[in-house]
């Protein structure tokens, strides 16, 4: 029985048949996998047939909250969107802060699981126990801003709205799901999955209360947590710049991605810095529901196609659309960012894809006639035009919309050497020529190269960037247990902890007051390991012939040293990286291919996973 935290209900939607059912959530599954990523990985493992085409009706789009979602606790307005990824062919997810997460819990659902395909552009409207299937033909082709405006007029500004843009409709492989004009989630193509189902939007309205085991205690410690966040020494600076301060920090530490990750410093960094944003562009800030340390910097564009409009930015999108493209113009970066948000494509992958295309063009691997633009580093006009072509799958943009791994394979001729991805997911904004631990974090992430699973770079620099030790790997795994595990499954935001030093000890207290479960941090770490192993097993199952090469960062970082700054001539050591990877596998309980051992799976109560892998003729070590 559920005493609080979880609603205990799953809404299942079949778009092909226009049927929906409500199921009970198994309490043992809830207590063993919490929510968010844990429940999503559980559903995808148990309900998808091995080898399912990610863009087929049989793929399942999972919207999952966690046991802390929606309560008045620091940064608890998150939800997770997941599916088998069309970009990577592995486990894919993303979290997002949106009113839809709170509304979903108030409507009485821990998860919404969507399968099938509507016979025409559609939307679903969820209002407590009522669900309606409605036409979205009037919205198809509209960008996310225009479509959301129409939906807000119909359903009000307090409703939770999730939708896709033209990028999702065209099934761009790195299309995302968007909410509230710029909040997005699902880098590995969750927007493409939604588009493949002819599903333009999901509107959620809930009128109930979120149940709690001890609501008075939860309110009390929630208030205390908010105060601790506000009292943090860095709070004032954070409110002014948020993650944008990382531009200067990354450049100073030679990890700022520059010109398709060929360098770690960028001479024009100040043009796109947090200070420049704060003084010349920022007009207000924005946060997720229940957040008192808002990270969203709303900036007004001064010049360019979207002059006078505003867009929400943080470090990742500014670095990938700025320095990674040789761009020192904040206005052009903001224009690119707004285009991505309106089209519903991921800013990180878009920046990587544009960087790849620019380098391929500069190496005469693709002609101007084929590319459709005369693209150059730092040229906002050509970057904007190519970004539009990618979002609409226009011309060569149709190839680039497949992601850098696929387009590099099609081009051949060594293009794979500067395709910056791991497992098909484009790398987020940290160059790792001189950061082997962060390279390992990217390489072993549960969804492909994404910082959200382990933003290890700061810890690594404190420990010593040249250090190749077992201790470094142990710290990385601890970071993954925290970030990739219980934050992604509770589901709450990691930023209070990582940015302001908010104590992790709050979370077991919150969980006990919300659900009645008495779990220590160590218990949560163990649960994180279970979820991490389940996601890894999904990758193994969906990618036959798995080898340790799947856990390697891009070739460029091993072969082409930095040429600028204090760390010039630095590159990753293959021997050093292999040592770190060996320790990683050993500590995780995986074999030297990166496949979990039978004993490891059984230790984490995943014996059923071992049985299925063996039934599929995956050779498991014991």
C-alpha cells in the first residue's frame, strides 16, 4: 500500500486504438526504482520487444514523475521523458522542469505510458480521470511558441503543456519535447518519438492533492530546505548568472569547446560570457515549479532575425552554439538558441552538428552546392540558415538531422574522426583533451555523452586532471550514483546540491516524510546502482555485438592535441584512459566488454535481466 509520495497509478494510452486504461503501480517496483529514470527503465526493459524500431508505433514514450515531484521542496518541479532512442538505439531520456510534472501528480498519475500512432496529427488532454483525443491538424507545422500560445488560449496558462515543434514532426533524430517556451527534455530524440506517433501535444490538468505520509513534517523541512538554499554564500551570484558563469571558468581551465571540440579555449569567450549576458542582454529570470534558485536567464535579442524577442539560455546552449562554432556574437548565439527552441531541436546536438558540418565543409568533404550554404566558423548568417535546414530536413539538412554519428558514416573519408559523440549522442559542452575523468563520465553515461549523469569536471580538476588512479574512478561512480541515480529518480533538480552546497542529507528526510520509507543515502546509492545496471543492460540488449569501444570518447581527443593555451600539446592518453576504464568496469562489477556480470545483476535484484540476456544468447560472465 502507498502511504504517500506516489499516487500509485499509471495511465496507459494507446493512440492507435484511442484507448486508455489506468493501472496500479506495483509498490515493490516503486520502492525498488523510486520514479523518473528508475520507473522508465523498468517499463522499457519489461515492455519493449528487443530490437523494436524506435520510430515504430510499438516504441513507448514514458512520462515519469518521482515520489518527491510536486511537493513544496527545493527544485521539485521535474519530470522525466523516456523512450528507446532513435538517435542512439539505446536507452534515452531527459528531465525537464515544467508545470506538467506537478499537474500530472495532481491528476493522480506517477507515469503516463504512450504507445501506438494516431492516424492524423493529434493531441491528448488529460484532466484527472478524463482523457480526450483531439485533432492537432491546426497546430501541425507551427513552431512551439505559436502552438503553445494557441493551447494556452484554450486550456489556460496554469495547465501543463508538453509539445513538439517542426523538428519533432520531421523526426529530426535529436528533436526534444518542449514546454513553457524553452524548457525542453529528451536529447536522444524523445521529440522524434512523439512526432512518429503523430502526437503534437499533451495537455495535463490536475485538481487533486499530492498525497504525503506526513504532510506537516514535509512542509516544515521543506521550508527549512528553501532557507538553506537562500542562505548559501553563492546564492546572489547564482541568481544573477546561473550556469552562465561557467563560460569564463571553462575557458580559464581549457575545457571550453571551441570549433568542434578541436580546442579548449576561445579568444572571443568574453563576447558570450555570463558577465556580458548579465549586463547587456538579461531581462529577467525564470525557474521550474517550486524552485527558489531559478537558473533560466531570459535574454532579449538585440540584432538578427529574432530582434526584439527573448530566449532562455544557460551554459550548455551558449557554449555549443557559441565557442563550439567559433561564434563570439551573443546576438547570433541567442538567435540560434531561439530557433532551436521554436523548432524543438536540442541545442547541444544542434551545436555539435553545425560544428561537424563546418569542419567537413572546410575539409572539402561536402560541397557548397550539396550543403546549401557557404558556412564558416563564427558566421551567424550561414549557421542560422543551416540550422533551419536541419530542423526542417531540407536538402543536406536531411542528412545532418540524423546526428553526427550517422552523417559521418555516410560521408566516410575519416569524417568519423571529428564526429563528436559517444554511442550516437553528441557530447555536451566540455572539451576533454585534458580531462580523462570527464571523458570517462561522458563515455559511461546511461544515455550517451551527457553531463547530467556525471558533471565530474570540477571534482577532477581538484583531484588533479593528470591523475590516473582507482580513487578518481571511485569518485566518478559516486557522482553517477548521485546525479544519474537518485536525482533522476526522485525526481528533483541536482543544482541546489552541486552549485550551492545543499546537503544531500535532506533527501532521505524528504523521502521519509513523503512516503514513509526510511532509506539512508547508502540505500539510495544502491538503488541508483540497480537503475544504472538496468539501463546498461537495455543498451546491451538493443545493440548486439557490444564491445568496450562503445565506452570510448571521440578519436579526436586521443589523436589531435590542443594547440592553444597553457595546455597546448595535451591530448588524452589511450593507456591512461584504458586504465581508468578497467577500474570502472571492475568497480561496477562488469566484464572487460562493459557488460554486467551475472553475479552483479543478481546482487542488484536483476536476475530476470540476466536470464533474458542469456536467452538472447548474450555471453555473460559470472
